[in-house]
C-alpha cells in the first residue's frame, strides 16, 4: 500500500506513451523533472520527447499535445523522410570508417575469414555471401575489434594529460549514449564511434575521462575538457550532426 501511495505522489521519471493526434497514433517519451516549470516538446531521430514538470497534470499534458498536434505530426514526418534506409549487407554497400567512406566487398569463399581493409574497400570472405546476417555479424565484429584497439590507444594518450587513471575501458552498445564513466573509473565508449572522424572520437574520450575529475557537467568540468580539447564546443556540435545522420 505504501509503495502504491509513493507512486501516486511521485510519478515515474520516464514513461513510454502513445496518443492520437489529428487521426494519427503517436508514441512518445514522457520525462518528468522537478526542475522544470513548463512543458516542452522535442523531436529528433528518436521521435517525440515531452519534458514536463514532475507533477504536471494529465489535463495540461493533453492540452499541450493537442495544441501542437499539427507541428508534431509534420515534424515526425519530416524526420521519417530524412531517416536513412537501413544498411543492406551486400556487395557494393557503402560504409564508414574513421569518418571516411568505405565500400563493402562480399567475396564468396570456401572458408569464412575476418574482414580485411584494403584502401577504401572492406573485403568480407564468406562461404554464404548471400546471407546478410552473416555478413553483418562479420563486419560488426571487425568494427568492434578496431574500436577496442583504437579506443584504448586514445585513452592511454589522453589520461596522462588530464592526470587521471581509468580502471578499465570497455565497449558500449548503448543506443543513445556515445560514452559513459562511473565514479569507480570504468569508461565505456560506444563502438559505433569507430565510424566517425578521429577528432570526434578524441572528444568523447576526453569528455569521459574528464568525468574522473568532475562527475558532473559544471563549468569546472568543461574547463577540464578544455585542457586537452580546447575546441571541444566545435567538436561537440559536429558530433551532434553525426548523431542525427547515424540515427543514434
């Protein structure tokens, strides 16, 4: 009974919801915060996010959503039109590595072999080159091996500059974060960063390492980032552009 009462007093901080807007079913993420005083709508590649005060009423939420219904539907349709087609794991498919374009080359072979990079072409030798799942798995594993190697190198380069010592560096498969850092010194970096230019990988590495000195996003934190990455604001903006095109 007490748990039920607490839920009524403090609604969930994050909820997945759906609503009918001008005849269309729209799913959205509702995020509540005690720091907010108004309801804000944001639409990006992940869809509609509604940021609301902690105890915003259902009537208020309903009113804002329906007042902005046409805008919401139009923006969601715009994003859907811009959304890149999912990759097809076939010969000739374009890809990216360290910010540069690659062409996937699928070669029928008597034996499966790890992908090999030659110039701007990534060769995948597979016994069943028509099986896109097999090709996808091989390419993903190659990306992850390259990411693990490079990320550890970049962490080893920047950690002394920031006077920090992370306990471990691991790959992340998070859908909405490029990196994370725990108070215990565990740094996680999204393997998909390996598709981006090195300057953006370095920015994320520095960002996460800086949390070992400032576990927040205060002015002091950004000063730490600036010690190793003076143009971090420019790189941060560029990373946002990659996030949109990558669908991350």
